C-alpha cells in the first residue's frame, strides 16, 4: 500500500483506534529498546531493582495461561456464534498482552540486578519480549479487523500474531525452566530407551570406587547438583561458570579466587558454602538446598589435595586420605552400588531358574540378600556335592554381575582357574578359607572392590601381602593360620590403615 494511502487510512481511523496504535507502537519500541539500557554481563545491579525483578516469578505465569485461553475462547465463540464469549476473548487477550509486558520488564530487571548472563538468559529475554510484542500486535489486529481501514489484512494478521505469541511463550517458558531447574530438566526422568529413540543424550552416573578419578566421580557430581543450574556456560551468574575444571580455576567477577589449590580456606567456593544462612553471599542461595556437611568436607579435602583431576583414591598416600574422608567415600560407594549392580538388566525369574539349576547340578545355594534386587545375590557352598573348583566358578559367570557375597570355603583351584574371579565386579564379600590356591592367583582380587576377605587357614606365604596390599577397599581381612610371617602382617597393616586385620575367626 503506498505511503500516502497508509497515511490517509490512519487519518480515517477513529480517535480511539489511533490512540491505540500510538500506544501499541510506543510499548513495542520500549520493549525492543529495553535491552540497550543495561548489559547482561553478570554484574549485580541495584537492590531495589532486584526487589521488583523478583516479582517476575509471580507474573510470568499470567501471560502463559491467558494466551493459551484466548484461542480456546475464539474457537468456542466461532463455533457456537457466542458474541459474549468473543468479547471475553478480547478482554483475556488484553490481559495477556499487559501481563506479558510486565513480565518481560520485570524479567529484564531481575537479570540485570541478580547478575544473570549467558546465551540461555539472553534467548529467554528475547523470547519474552517477542511474546509481548506479538500479543500487542494480535490485540491491535483484533481491534482493527472489523472497523479498521484494512479489515482483511487485520483478519489475517490476528491469527498469525496469536500463533506466534503462543510459539514464543512456549519456547521462552522452556528456557525459563532450564534457567531455574537446569538443562535437560524436562527429559531427565525419561527411560533410557525413549531417550535413545529420540536421540537425547543419556548420562549415566559414574560409579564411585577407589580407582575412579576423584574429580569426575566425587567432586563434579556435587557441583552439578548444587551449582550448575546457576553457573554454567549458558547461564553464569556473577560471570562464573562451573561447567569445567578450567572455568572453575578461572573464577568469576569477584577478585577472590574461586579455588586456591592447596588451601580451601582461601578458596571462594569453600568460603561461600560455609557462610551463615542469613548472609547474602551464601552459596547456594538461602532459598536453595545447602551442601551437606559431608559434601563440604569432600570439597575442602579435594582443594587441599591441590584440586587433582587425574588422581584416584588408590593413587593417594595414606596421609592424603584421612579416616573422616574415607568414611564419607565409603558411604558414597554404598549409595552408588545401590543404584544398580552393574547396569545389567535384572530378571528375577530367570535368575531364580538359573539358581535352581546350580542347586541341582552342584548343590550351590543362591539367594537374594534382600527384597531389593540392587542388593545382589549371596552364594554359599556349604551344601555343595563336591569341592568348589574352576568349573563351578565358571558356572557362576552368567550371574556374576549380581553376586555380592561369595562363600566358597575349601575351594580347590588349579593354576589359572581363579582368573575368572576378576569378572565378579559386584563382589563385596569373599570367603575363601581353607582353600587350595596358588599365591600368585591373588592378583586377580586386586581388580575388585572387596570390603571383606576371609583367607583363614588357606596356605599362603609372604608374597601374598604384595597382592593384598593393593586391595585398598578392604575393611576386614582374615589371614590367621595362613603362613604369612608376623612382620609381613605388620607391614600389611601399615599399607591398609583402614582395614581390620584379624588372625582368628
């Protein structure tokens, strides 16, 4: 339409409509220029701005609800020719547009005042502004479609702008949820099979054991759970991302070092998590769940170690792994093992049937440790029909992923037969008393995370201590009547300070 025609059409509008157009243009200009008034750079703004900005959480639900309601009202009004419902739809759209403007303004205030920054925050802001603008244009088109100079254009623009506002409010709402709950919140609880079908990455919990890297298995999960929702590459409050080890060391806008390797007292992360709940600087913020005392202790311990990323507990010297930390890690290992034996599907009926065949073939007793499948199985050879040997050990392989306790006293192994024990990765307790076993075969036990090992009266020699000293997870070790010399037992006790060495049953 030529500019002169547009001008004439505008002049022909009723005064009320012209005022409406001017007001709509002014509000849209205000919203589009709003991001130019301050930069989302992670710097905190005025406290008063933060006070008003936090009402964004209250207001933001209003435009979402009202925008979803408008098309439903319009459809009902159109289908049943209900003019009163059509009028209600106009009022609801007006409320949606006004609340969207308020929500966008308060949201920007919150981002500026509370030091939000990052690509997710920026995208969320623009989707919010777009929602408000589309809602205003939809409202304007609806008003002009009957009495305006271009009713056909207005009629076409109204549903398009209404649909656009629904799209942007949906996308903006999703990003807002990610800012509050963290990335992947909506899909986090989907079964892995569905995630794979939808090509959604699955993230399995890293098993905690003495050979796992301390940072990846212990420290990083704590940071992800408590810190990453506000300090990641998409949203970094205070200019501080904790998504990687490098960004941890880099720190944020504060002059205080986030991490001072070797000194937790001078590390900003530690200082923030131990502040009083009433302190504004406490992290996580007072309204969020604080770190547990055990998590704080682990964080301080890791920092004092020098913040290693490639060391496992088994790489540490005895003095680097104090008893308090050992107890906490042991508790974490118990929680980790309760999640799933080995990630292998557990079929109770199939396992029960196989246990029955082991009973009939060898006299082995196989039964669950509890009603919870993740607690694993216990295998006992008390009623065995012949000495336990390599053949029977091989027969246990199909269920080795679930065997938690294995009692095979008086077993007789030929050279090489015992190697299969290394595949019993879930094994926690092994009774191997009065057994026939070459000393060198003990090396296969070093690949397991045994807590209890009974070698009472199994003929061994001093060479055995070289292998036993490598099983750092041991808490109880029975080596009475084995032939190991007293001074080697003392050396073994020094190598395994957290293990109780027992010389009698």
